[in-house]
C-alpha cells in the first residue's frame, strides 16, 4: 500500500518539498528571534539609542518590554534558575 500511495502522491512532491523548506526556514527564524544572545544584543543597542537621544524614554520602555517578553519566552515557563543558562 505504501508504494501505491507514493506513486499516487508523486505529482504533489514539489508542494511537499516546498512545505518542508518553508517549515525549516520558519524554525530557524524563530530560533534566531528567541535566541537569548540576540535579544541581549538588541537590548544593548536599544540602551545605546536611548543614551544617544535617538529614542525617547517611552519608546525605550515599550521596546524593552517587548524584548524582555521575548527573552522570557526563550527561557520557557519552567526555567527558574535565573542564571541565563536555561538549565
């Protein structure tokens, strides 16, 4: 039955391959987006923008909250170590 199924689904192989590729790109983008090192670097850039006067205190607070939410999401709900290692 498996061989017949594969033969019948062969015309859809490009679609399945594209779906797999899109899924891989999405997973990598999420990994980078939630990577603690990336978020910390963005926090540092944000602080530099505040001290140089490029953004206001309100803009800093709003964007900082977003970044801290990402950092919290990266650690997951079960991380209670507080040392940034995620273990």
